[in-house]
C-alpha cells in the first residue's frame, strides 16, 4: 500500500509541474521555442524511453536480488555478472538460472 501512495505522489508531482515545464523554452533545430510547441512525437519518445528505462532498472534489480537470495552455487559470479553487464547480465541470469529453477 505504501508503494502505491509513493507512486501516486510521484505522478501528482509530475502532473503539477507539467504546466511550468511547458511554459519554459526548448531548443528545436537551434531555435528557442516554447515547449508547448514541440512536436507530439518528441513527448511520446521521451515518455516511452523513460518507461523503458524504468522497466529495465526494475528487471535488473529483481534479478540482482534473486541472485543474492536464491543462488547457493556461484552466487558471487552471478552478482558480478549482473552488476557489470547491467541489463544484459540480468537477461543472461534470467534465462540461464531463474527460468530453469521455475520449471
């Protein structure tokens, strides 16, 4: 429940600060224009990349915690792989260890 409250607070803050962000000036092709005149695709790509980054971070963190909690053999190796290879290491861990353990 606390997680939902924090998430709601974060989104409220984001939406409350959106009008001031749109009133600011942005640079497009070397010209300063009001941010509310930026093309729609710009905002869609920005939001999409932010959500993708958030998803990747959450997946990475879940695989890291899974490796710490559930690995008995080669724990140090898996933790180092996940930390140094980031999302690629988490994907490798998921398909080689976690999925095998769940089936």
